């Protein structure tokens, strides 16, 4: 995904919800922090995880999913889609909301995409533990975009068992950093 495509998804999500901000918690949130020099694997996805604000029943997430989600006319037309997600989708460190990176441009037309800060994003990916998530984090580490010590510190500030933290640290190869 390119940044302009993420901006389009932010704009469309805001329009669908009638809101001026949404949270982007998936891999493409990195596009708010950095545009150039990203490893190809980091921008490979064609979907963005959109977390609507104030959505305890996840009805807004369902609306996003149904309108511009996978298999929608939006995806057919633009080649990307949004996955509406709920609060429990990602496990994030304490203070993550205060570190959100705003993405608002002419292309978002007044809708702000509040995107996960890269180190917080890596914590969520390492705790999810899927092979594609591990490869994503390792690519960011190897490119010097995130720093292993800060990812480890954020892991310590995340609700997880010691065993989960140890697995996440090992998955990311953080012991050597």
C-alpha cells in the first residue's frame, strides 16, 4: 500500500462513519511515520485495520467492513480495502494512545488517521506472533526504523505474561539488540 491509498481509506472511513478521526492499528500505520526507505515487506499489504473511535459494540467497525472491506466495490475499484476492527484486536503497551501519529493531509479531507507509533505497532505484531508479523518487525529492525531496546521496553509495559513477553522478545530477535 502506498501512503495516498492509506489516506484514501482514512477519508472513506471518516465519511462512512460521519467522524473526523479514526485509528489505524495495522501494519500500514507505519505510513504516517515514514514514507521513504521502507522495506517492501512492510508495505505489501492491501488492507488497513481501522479502529473507529468510541465503538464498544463494534457496530462502527462492522459498518466500515461492510462498506469498504474485503471483496467490496471499493476494493475492486481501488485495489485496497479497510478491515473494521475492535479494541481487542491488538495488544498494545500502556500509553499507546498518547503516542498516536496523526495523518491528516489534503487527501484525507479533514479526517485524521491516528496511526500507531512504530514501536507500539511492533509490540502488537510480536505478541500476535504470526510469521508475517515477525518478518514485518524484523524488517523494520534491520532497516533501523525501530530500535530493539525501545520495543523491549514497550513490551514490558504491555499486559502480557512473562512467557508471552519472552516469546515476543525471541521472535523479534531482540535479545541480540
